[in-house]
C-alpha cells in the first residue's frame, strides 16, 4: 500500500470505530508515521488498540482539547479524556512561539489517553528548529531497582535535536529493561524470557513471560534507569497535576485500556543562547555525529529513517491477518 | 574535624593555592558538602585536584563571572575560565526569579572549569522549591554504544525534586558505565576490572584498568545510556556555545587538567502548572516515594543524607596521608 492509501484507510477505520474526524486525522498520522518508519508495534496495528480503547469506554472519542497559558513559558492542553495526538497538535504552535520568545518553554498535556511513541512529538519540534524533550508515565508495571513490586510505568524519554538539511537526531526509549510488547510477544509465542527482565508476583526472577506480566518488569541500567523512571513519573505526573503510573492503572479498573494521564514536553530554541551563531554551533554537533558514525556505531534514529526512505519509495506491506482484523473494525 | 573547621581549612588552602577569595569560598562549600555527605571522591580530596588545576594554569584563579539574560527565560554566566561554583552562585538567583516568573527557565554556565558533582546545584534549586535538571560534558573518554573510540565524556545528569519538610529527592549519575575514578582506583591498586567497563586502544574488551584509561570507557545501559550521553553533549555543548567533550580534551593539550566547558541547568517552578495546589500534588509524589521505600528499595540520595546526618552530629575523619598532602598545598 502507498502511505496515502494507508492514511485514508486509517482515517476511515478510526471514524468507523467512533472517533471524531479531527481526532481520527491526528491519530491516523502517528500510526502512518510508525508504519512508514518500520515500527510495526507503533504502526497500523494500533488501529486495533485504539478501537479496543474506544469500545471499552477508556477514551472520549469527541473530546475537545482546551488550550491555556498558565505562565509566560508554559502551555497546558486539557485533552478532556481524548487521545493525546490532537491535544499535542493544538498545543504545539503555542509551545513553539513561547520557546522562541523566551528561549525555553514547556507544554503539559493533561487528561489524555496515550498509546503512541513519543518520537513524533520531539521530531515535529526538531523540524521547527527546536531542541525537545518529552516524558510520559504509563501503567505501573515496573519495579524500582532494589525492589520487585511495580511502581513505575515503562516511562519513555524522548529527545530531538535539529539537523539542518537532514532528519533530526531523535531518540525515544522506555526506561524499562525492554518494551512490554516484547514480553507479550514472548508470551504469545510460548518462549522463555531472559531472567533479568522481571520478577514474578512473589518477587522472584523468572523466565516465564506471563509471570513477569503479572509481576513486575525491571528498569534498564540498574539504579540509574530506575532513577530516570522516577523522574519521568514526577515530571509528567505530580508536576503537571496528572496521574502517576500507579494512579493510572488503578483508574483503569482492570479494563486493560491504554494509560490515561499526562505528558510533559520541553522545547528550547537554539537561537536563545546562540543568537546568530546557530548554524556554526549546529555544525559542531554534526562533528560529534560524524565521530559516532565514523566508527560504524549507529545514531539512535538511523534504522527508522532508513525504513522511512524505503516506505516513501515503495510503500508498505500489511500482513494479511492484520489487514483482515483492521477491515473488521466498525463493521 | 567539625564541618566548620573543615570549611576554614579548605578556604585557607584554596587561597594559599592562589585562588581569589570569592572563588575559594564557593569551591570550599562544595568540597565540604561532598565530604559531609560521604562522597570522598568529591570531598576534601578535591583540594589536591583544584591545586593541580591552578598550578597547571588550567583555571583562571581570579575570574569574574559575567551574568547576562539572552532571553526572558534564559540566564547565561560567562565564568571567564574560573571554577564553575562561583559562576553558578552568581547565576542562580536570576534563574530562580525567571523560573518563578515564566514557569520554566534555563541557566548556561560557559567557560568554566568543572571538577565537582552536579548534585549541589540541583539540590540548591530544589531547596528553593524548584524542580531542576543539570547536564555537563567532560573530557572525551567514553565510546558510543556500538563503537570503541572515545566521543563522549562521563556526562552526568542530575535531577532535583523538592520535598516539603525533608531533603529533596536528588540523583546525579555519570552516563558512563562506572565513574572514571573507580577505574583509576583499580589501576592504583593493580586490580583487574570487569571486561564490560571499556575497551583498550585497539577496541578490544579488557580487564586492564590502564588499557581502558588509555582506550575508551563504555556507557551505562547500552544504547540507551549512549543516547543520553549524546544528549548531554548536545545540551551542554553546542546548544550553549560551549565545548563538547572531544573539544575539551583537545583544548587540555595533555595537561591532565579538569574539563573546561559548559553546564546547562533547567529549573521548573511547580507552582507554574499547579498554582495553589502545589502541596496536594507534592503529596502524591510522596506516595510514590513511599511505594519505593516500602519495598526496601533505596531512594537515590538516601545514603548521602544518612552520611550527612552523621557528619553534622559527629564531624568527619580525614585520612592522615590526605591531611598531610592538603597541608602541603601552597607551602
């Protein structure tokens, strides 16, 4: 399928699932971007996830995001219980304006349902020439280092850096040892997991994927990853008057819906500190990227951009079983 | 020794080493704080490091920090080649004012010599009720994930979160697998290091501490830690018109001095998003801390605060050999 055809399909199916038109368009865009960039788990497959959240009543399908400006450097969008994508779209122009005016600004998305990666947000800001950071909690599935009971979500951190004339430097990773989807994949396939991915409900290390899904995952990088996971909870939870991962999973009441809560996005304008010398200093960043790539180490987003180039030229292939499931949405 | 006696000693010896009075006072403060908190490697031992930097001509001992305001949300302090501590002291009040006025603000320290931990900065801001993040590159000693040649510094990230009525939640860690001082300690003692700490100059894993010090250290947490190390380079290097770790070690010209360059500090006022509800939401953060400590996992700064309580009550003990070396400074 071409990306345009995929976009039309996603929009139509999200509308058929009951989502308002503006939400459907915004959500379709991130699914197409995921599929285009070879991120199957954040691609068009998410139509099924979105459909499930809508049917379970977890998301408000026609929520109207409310934008406000609590301070000169702050933007808040109350998503009204809708998906996060439209809330971000509505808040981003003001975030960009404030970052350019003040040098630095922050955007809080509140009361949104989150099921996508964070890289679309930081990439969009980097394409505007800004440096961006994004954080969001999820559901409490991850134990702190030194413990075995869930406190944190998979709590991703994303970062974007503008590169004139090329795709931005972007990373986006969970602070859990692995993605939760990776463990679910092992469960579905009946495969053992390494014993350092998590704990069973009794706090013992285990190779059993189901036991970890019912117990607790570990953070990446030991106590350092655990500290970062705590930071994500704080920044995109209490700091913006939104839920921690523990509160989000409690609010879900076992419906198995996507996490509900907030997201914090920071934007810094390089021209703030650099003035007219932005170009010269961004060139110095390029020298660092060259030093990384020159020893055949990959930049974080490299694989994604390679997939993007292929998809733009050749379109994407949707597995027949997934396509059939998608076609059944709203029928 | 009491902490007051230690402070007097540090001030006197820094002056004897040639440091101007205002710098000596600011630098002494962080050394006493390190010793007080049981961080021996960032404690009074650093008098020897500072003395070496002064004698090697790496630091400008009487630099006068210049404060400016490039944007409504930005503060810059040009440290004039002096130690970072006084530059931070001079910039912090304006950073606090701007964070309170705009909700978020950033402080860049430029052209400073850095040899201390970052936690004193974020802790000071958290004690003012602000949420703080700090980043600084160092010397290029660390290879990116997938490579074996040094590009990054040990590139610490520090975070501070205010806790009403108690010490702030603070972490401060290197994005390298271990602290460089840890490897130096192994070298001095002739002990082997684990083979996942770094590479020799030919890019091979090794147990030889000297070979890693002459080769490259690894980042913590694989490609995720490597991505964070790159972010620190970008945020506290090109974004603020200051040196990357590769540029800093090149500028050192083999003198073995402390890293010269910049530091970026972000401050967010919880009242910006929370208004009158700060207290209620900080209580929700306390619930998360309780969930961590309730399963006997430690909070990042817990050990440091315990040492602090002991030092405040009982004073600190300085090893005789170190004391003798300190007494020889400036004689």
